[in-house]
C-alpha cells in the first residue's frame, strides 16, 4: 500500500505539509487548513491525498485524511486528534500527543495509532521528535514508530530534513521545502528515498 506505508504515513500519523514527522503545534482556536498533495515512488504507483484540519479550542486540533491510490484504486481513510499538552512556546520546547485510527476500504479492521510529539524551537530553527506505535488491522502485533526532523527558514522559504520509520523496517529519509505563494496559500514538496526507491510529493495548503 503506497500512501500508508512508504509515503507520508509511515508513522501512521500525518503532519503539516510537507513534513511527515509531526510537530507539537496546532492551528489557532477557530482556525483550520486544507492540504492537498500527490505522492509517488518513481513507478506507476501514486496517491492523491486530501487532509482538512480544524482547531475547535486552544491546543486541540481535529484532522481527517482521505487517500486514493492509483492504479490499484485503493481508498483509505483516517481521523486523528492532536493535543498540545504544554503552553505554546516560540523559544523553547513543546510536548503533544496524537491519537487516531485509519482504515482501508475493503479490508476488515482498523489500525489505531498513538504518537508522542516533542518540538524545540531556537535560533537555528525547529527540531521535532516523534515516538509512537500502531496496531495493524487484523489484530497483528503492535509496531513501534519513530521520526526526527530539523527545520530552518531561509527568507520566504522554509526547508527541512527528516528521517522516520517503523521498528524492524528501513527508514525513510527525505528533504523538503515550503513557501507561501499568496496570502494563506502554501506550495510545498519533498524528495527522499526508502529501500533504494525514490519518493516524491508535491502539494498545496490553504488556511482558513
């Protein structure tokens, strides 16, 4: 399965584009965004993704995700809640947690997951650390997940490097960048590798 394994959802959670490693932050209260992106692995396999998110109250964000893989025509869904436990800090560390569940149409069972988030902000940028777990549909053994990312701003462009994966599997390593091309409209992209396969994604984010 392309999108839920090697591209964008290797941690079973998803983050703000173009990061895969999640950050311990949310939208402001009453604000949200919608992300749309295409992910691929250099072959015919591609996945279209759409993910709306909204913060109904301070430090709490609700998100959903719909993924459509081609040419296999596989559709997957996910929903999650992110809670930032500590007060937001622009010059220190924040801690949060994500709880969610994903499901693939036509496959019995769901995949629940949890992810602990730490984000530290400083003069050189932001560092993100994720540690989590998921239980595959069908009642398989719980799988540990991890991720680490570094972000830095270069004027109008913010760039990042990250690595993430599951216990017992090879890591995905990728770089990416984002830029606001119009008020509340972001253009972003990533390129990376996993198990000698080239991965890429390109997307947009609209804030409201």
